[in-house]
DNA sequence: AAATAAATTGCAAACGTTTGCACAAACGTT
DNA sequence: AACGTTTGTGCAAACGTTTGCAATTTATTT
C-alpha cells in the first residue's frame, strides 16, 4: 500500500549508460539529441513505464499546467455545464483543473484565490460571488497571474471576461412577448448589484422603449434571492393587482417556474392571460407544464472559450492588460408558456 | 504580468540571521525550536507574506495533499451535490481536489486514474463509469495509492465503498406502494450490469416477496439508457397492455418523470389509477406535476463520508486491504404522485 | 594535415523544502 | 571539576527535473 516510487530519469540513464540530462532532453525532443538516442530512450521509457514527476518539473520551472477554477456554487446546473466545458477543453490542451467553491462568500473567494496562486496554478478562471464589491485583493493577484472571468463578471476587474449577450438575450425575450401582443410585461429580477440581473433589466427596458411601451414601476419586482419560492411570492403580488400584467419575464428559470406554479394555483391561463418567459434553459424548463419559453445559454461553450483565452494569456504573456469582453451568443427557445396560436 | 516570485525560507532566514532549517522548523511548530524564535519567525513570515511553495514541499515529501476525483458526469445534479460535499470536507481537512470526468468511458477512466497517480495525488475518489468491467488496471493502481469508491461502485474492487442503502431504499419505496393497496407494480430499470440498478431491483423483488405478490415478468421493463424519454417510451408500453399496472417504480427520477408525462398524455389519473415513485429527489421531482414521490439520497453526506475514509487511509496506511462498505441512509419522500386520501 | 565548424553528450548548478545528524551552550548532577 | 542531559540551532543532503555551458566526437573546410 505504501507509495511505490516511480521510475526516474536517473534510473533510465543508468540503464542506458547515458547522462540524466541527455535522457531528459531526448524525452523533450530537444534538437541537440540524435535521432538514434531519442528512439532508444523513448523505447526504454515506455518499457519501464516512466512518467515525469510533475512536482519536480513544476517546482523547477514554475509552470504547473494547472488551472484554478472558482465558482459560487458547483451544484447549480448551469455552472456544472460550464465546468464540463472547462474540463474538456483543459484536458484537450494538456492542463489539469482544480475546482473550488466560494459559496457566494466574498472572503472565502479571495482566500481561495490566494491558496491557488500559492499552490502555483498557471491561471485562474473565476465566476464571482454575488455582491463582490471589494476587488482590491483580486487586483493584487491579477498582477501575478492571469485571470479570466466568466458568467458572473465585473467591469471593475481589468481582465478578459467571457459572458453571454445578456442584454440582447433579454431584449429578444421581451421583444418576443411584445410581438405576441403583450403590453403589460412584468419583470422579476434581483435587487443587489448583480451583473447579470442589471444587464437583463437593461435589455427589458430597451425592448419596451423600442416599441413605445411605457415602463410601469409597479411591474418591476426585485428580490434578493432569485429562487423558485420568491418567483411564486412575487407573482402572487402581481396577481393581487387591480390591473394584472399580461406577461412575466423572470430573469431566471427557477423564478419563472415559481411564477407558473403561482399562476396555476389561481387558474390563470398560460399563455393566453399571462405568458411567461424564463432564462437559462435548465432541464426543469421542459418538465414544468406548460413547458417554459427560455433563453438557452451554451454553458460548455462559455467554459471552453474561457479556457482558450486563459491559456493563450498564460502561454504568450504580454505586459499589456487584457480587458476584452467576449460575448457568447444565446438563443430564445419558444415553448408552450408563450406559444399562442 | 510575469510570475513574480514568492518569498522563500532563504529570504526569511537571511533577514532573521537564522538558518533555513530553523526557520522551516519554526514555521512547522517543531518542538526543538524555542518559543521566542518561533514567534519572531512567524511574525516576519506574516509580514513578508510568506507562503510555502507547495511544489517544493510535495516534491520533497511525496505528499501533495491533493485528492483526485473521477466521476462519470459532472453535470448530473446528484453528482454535483456529492462533489459539493467532497469539496467542503476536503477543504476542511486541508486537502485540495482535482476533478475529472470519465464521460462513462472506461478507457478514459483508467487513463485519468493513471494521470492522477502520476500527478501525485495522495488518493482517489471514484464513481465508476457505467459498464466498467475490466478492473485489472484499477487494481494495479490500487496497489500504489488508496482509492475510495462512491455511488457507482463494484464488488470486484477491494477497497472502501460508500453507497446508499440502495436495496433497502427500493424496498421501502415498493412497500409504500403496496401499503397503498397497489398490487400490480411495474418497475423501470437498467439493462446492463449497473450496480445501482441491480440493487434496487433486488429491493423491489424482496418487497413483492414479503407481501406474497407474484412477480410478473411483463411488468419488469429495462432500458439501456435510463432517461426521461425512455421512461416515457416504456410507460407507453405498459399502457398498451390489456391489464395495466396500478403503480410504477422507476429507479430514476428522470424515468419517473417520463412516466408521468406519458400517463398525463393518456389522461391516466395519478395516483388513483397508477401511482409513480422515482429515485433521487432531484429538483425536478418537485416541479413536475403531480409532484413525485421519490427517495432522497443525501449527496453531500456521501461526499463527506468518502473523503473522510480516504483521508484516514492516506494518513494511517495499513497493509491490510480495506474492503468495508459504508451505507448512507436514505429516506422516502412522499409526494402527490403516490399520495392517496 | 591542420583548422574550424557542427553535432552530440555530459557536468553541475539550481529550484525551495524537509530532516538526520552534529554541534554548541546551558543546566543540573555527582 | 568533570560529567551527562537537555535545549536550541545549523550543516548538508536529498527529492527529480531542466538547462547553460563545457567537453568530446565527428564532419567539413582550407
């Protein structure tokens, strides 16, 4: 059970009567080494099942080929889809991935960032904890290693950011409702300064503006925690109004599903009386009935793209700051909750 | 942007006019060092923002304090809940976690296991790919480092295994249906030699036996891929029978939801005509209507437990093989799909 | 044949940490 | 005063790899 030691360069070199350095260079395909020697070395290496000790290597060259990932909540479906993309792309490019969860705790988030750099990761992919306000510490670390933000990002951090076209996606969703003939469109969004929520809200406003529909404050509802339960609760409020809305745009599938449940309870016809649109295309959106119209966000593409940019920065470092924002296109998936005949 | 170097022991030692080894020992709270020195060292270390180079350490002591995790599919909700538990418990105990996805591919699974040991992880937590049959390679690696299996396990691999009480959980679920007065209980399960499926099937059989209910082959349906779509398809078959079942036990929430969808379509009353029970307590089970009765598996507890056993094996290695199986208790959550008044 | 260039290979240092051992000082015991 | 003991500290080796430079061999040129 005790950890058996791996074959080392030294053992190979002894076996072949070569020096350690020659063996090392042969395996790394260094041009100074003759073809002949290279083949002999490679053959024996394979035979003796040689694998380089990554710690010695990382230790020596301060390159670990490890990427750190920090996300608020790993069991959120959208997040785990992104992680899937990250894992796949990283593996493809010969990087390994360490994952941590911040639990939406800003302090913990910085702590993890520190541990990771201390650990020697080559770069970090990060989705910010809700209400990340103090970016000081993050900026400090950004001076030392490249960071790429995705999904929950912040304009206060000058680095590459990979997001979906939140504003446009929301615009499209609301435009869809308007084209259906809806005029009193309510929105259920987040209170706090959440990047995603604000962008989506902006899209909502732009759509109303474009079609000359007045913005009614009463139809703009916010909640701290954009959950199913709160979606239900806010919808109840909407239903108690003298003039009910004729559509609800919830910036989250869960909240939208909560809305549907509430509407169901009060026997409101969906979508005839009130149409509902969500955001995320989570599995649930097809399970609820009526099936939910929603915005599909290609999580794995976000993950892959983020990895690609991060590795690029790692492998060809420049002294300029990278501040580009990459937008991944989403698409509106129309289902029964907004399908009028 | 270039990787700035961290403070090293050498720098600390120079500053304090002490030897490197004294500083090292002071920071590791070695009893040989005087309290006075320890405090001076610690103070300066903090001030100079010293962090040990984990690579040098891991390299030296061949202990990395990294755990490897291999799962079939990270974006499966139950899996990511387990991961959450793993991450939390590991962090608590000062271990870091590397996660890989096997995509249910046996070859890839072994490959990852190899890369991880090569990488120097102290131990591996693994949930097996479906249809893992060739355990040769895994056994080889088990000789070198401790492995703990969870969720998808195999009796062919002599190591600690953390599972839920699959058989009993299924038994309870079916017993619940019987107590409801159901007599023709169908089961939707997996075809291939899946550990979970077989255990659950065994529980199903035991429940029928206990109550003297004949086992009818026609009511035992299997599918390769236990998905929502296949749940729906198999339910359609059940509905086409001359004598329909009066209950369906699907060994997966998704399949159960497929069943509900099919029943819905044919306007079969749930649970009066046919009751439905699933397995997993995924979020969806509360979103479908009627809400699904299902078995709650405490994912994070599984994760935490697995980590605990693994670390124990790492930190106090014995030469005996560890083959205990730890069962985590589940509970049946009764909802509308089987709630009769 | 001598001189130079090119192709291979080896030596040795370096990376930052831990740890067995040796050493020195201070103390207590005969 | 001589001897052990205890306490605190430093020396130096080791972990496995990479890499600048030197050394050797071989090929090419004059």
